[in-house]
């Protein structure tokens, strides 16, 4: 099928790009493919939302009924010192990027569903349930489009009765908007050396739940962030979020920096501990957990952002790492990157160009407020890694609040997250408390609440470069950390009479991409399963 523009991924950047192209020129044909069962099914974010890009794209978004309703009414930030004590940080000492006046607490999945409605009203064709599995190239090396994965292939590689071949979607330009650690984006970065001269990308794993809580514990519009315990107790960094949304619901989560060194650390179990802290427990106790999910985030900032354009295509949103870690927000910058790309593509097509390198996108993006915002806050992430959450945040206060990001240096963070892992022999195994079934839970019970489903008889989408590495190297060296860094119980070491065996429970996978990022030998490669597989988040 031929289109002017093919977009991979119906997240905020991809949908914003689709809408903007059609706003500029309704003669340009635009197609969006989405691997989830519906738009929003794979979208997970905190999410405190800054509406700047949305207002540019649809100035009348309120009248159009965008699901952006709960305005932030209060900001609380705590440093948790241990399992019992926490110190509230005076507002004056908080980096201004963490102030949320004028922002909203939203479900990003529901916003994407709404954006998809706007896109379709503008004439965009959207195909959920189709996973882009392969980049197609022209003879000159430029991107020609993508191919979607075959359906109905058995685990043995043979065609089942339900077999349906994938489709080729060709475009004059292809925009890749897959989100953090995009499967095809990763290939494109390597093929075109887009990360040449850049620092490695850095990541966190965000685990999130939605709770229904007693009315007397609910404060609609309240935003609570914490740093310190429990992660600091085990030498890790990161922070938590707890947001009060409508209908007596609270969303809470923990972001663990994937730069941690201790192979015994389990981000999932750290999150379970966090919910028992009195600062957090006061809001959740007596409530009911409704939804669970997890997703990796890009947090390297400008220093790690690859070149975003190449012959025939562009990387936009978190496929290129546009999240602003200093704000713990990325939807507005992702949308803006998509809108800038849309404007450049529309101009190129108007000039009768196709499949070339739209180099003007690089300059247009650098002139945008999204890039300038990320540049001003470029030192936040490296400072956190260099000095930890507390001293790093103190540095951020000086850099951002006092100097507005204009200090004449850029901090470096040159070691990739997977390279930070140290041998298990240097650590004592961590004994995590058993879940109580009230505030804390086990992995499999949690995955059930993500509504995750995969066709079981299909090739495993969690591939190994070398099947011997997990047992022969990762197990003796690192106590095979995949058992712990995966938040969905996908990886297990099974003890058998002939020795240990590495088991992959691919049907549990919530598509968070942590394994592809944190495996110390980079032996695990995440590829797309059949379309519609994975989580089915209702309102994450």
C-alpha cells in the first residue's frame, strides 16, 4: 500500500505528527500503524501533562472534549529517609521544573485515543493490531517504508490455518514514533550511525498502578513526588509519583534508574516496599488496586539524543529520547517533535521531494521550544547519576532556578546503564518482604491486572543472540538479573536434575523493554510479537 507518509506508533508524537500534516495539507495521505489492540492499549505514563503542545495543535481542545480535566492543585515533594520517616521539602527549594502550576493529571492512553479521533476526522488512516516488524529500504539505501509482521505463524515457524502475511506500507517519508527503545528505531540508529558523537542513552523503568481509594483519603489534583528510600537503601537512584485523579482514584508508581549496579535489586519489589511507607500508605490504605503496568523511559536528555533525520525518514518522540527528565514529563516535547517533523515533511512533499534526507528538520527542531527546554535542563540527569538524588537535586536547584540552565558547561554521563552492573559476588542477596495482599502484591497477580495477552503458539519475541549466555555467563557472574529486573515474571531460572535452565515466559511480557536495555551482555533483543499482543491498558 502506498502513502505519502507512514507513521509507526500511535503515541503522542506519532498522532501529533499525523494531525499536523493533515492540518497543513489535506491532500497528503497519512497512515499510522499501531501494534496495540487499540490506540492507547500500550500507552503508559504518570502522567502530569503540560498542555503547551496540545494548545498549539488544537487551540480549542477544551471545546473538543480532550480528556484533560484534573488541574494540579498541590505539589508535595518528600525525601524519604527510611521505611518510617520522610521530610517534606519546602517549595522554595524545589527545582522549578518540578512545579506544576497550569498542568493537568491525565491518562495519556485516553489522550491518545482522543488524538486518534481527531486524526481520523482529519482523514488519517489508523491501523491498530499491526506491528511494524521490518524497515524497508530503496536500492539507494533510503527508507522505503515498513512491513508489518506475519500473523498465524506457529512457534515452530510453520504457517497455521490462521496464517495471514504482513503488508508492505511504502511512503515518501516514514516517521518512527515507537516510544522508548523502539525496536526499529534501534536498528535505524545503528544503520545510519545516528548516535555518532553522542553519549549512550540512559533509561529508567517506571512501574505504575491505579487505585480506587476511600473518599476521605482522596484530594483531587494533589501531586506527590518522593526521592530517597527505598531505592537509596540498596544503592540505586530514582523516585516515585502519586497523583490524585478524578473518581476517588490515585495513580502511584516508582521510577528506578537502570544505572543501578546491584544485580540482586528488583525494581518491582522496591515498588512494593514503597507503598508501605507512611507518607504513601495514608493515601492507599483500604483502597482497591485496579490496574498495573510498566514501561521504560528515556532520560539521557540532549547529550544522548541521536540525529533524528536520515534518508527517507525521521525519529520522533521517545524513539529519539525527547523526554525531559528534569520535569519527569515527555508528552509535550514528544508532541512538539512530531509537529516540527510534520511541518518539514509537508514542505518537502509540497516541493515534490520523496525519500531524501529532510536535513532542515534538524535545524527546525533545534529552533523549537522543545529543544531549548531540553537544552536548559540538560544537566539534571547526569547530576543525579553523578551525585545521587539529593545532592543532584541541590545542583539542579542552582542550575535551573538560579541560572535558568545557562551555566557554561554540560555534564557528561558516558557509561551505558547495562555496563553499570557489577558481579553478584560483590553484593549480599536482598531479601524482600512477602507481599501482604493489601498494599503489596506478587508479579503474576500484578501482570493479570495489565490485561496482557499474547497468542502462545508464535515465535518468541524475546530473542537471544546466544542461548547459552544466561546460564553459562549471566547466572554465575550476575546471578542472572533478568529474573529481577523484569517487572512481569518473564524470565526464570528453573533448577532441574541436569542443571539450571533459562525459561522465557513471553506471554507475560508487558512490552516495557527493560530486558533489551539492562541485560549486562546485551544478549536479549526485543522484537515485535504478533500485532495486538501485549498489555491492554484501559486508562494508563
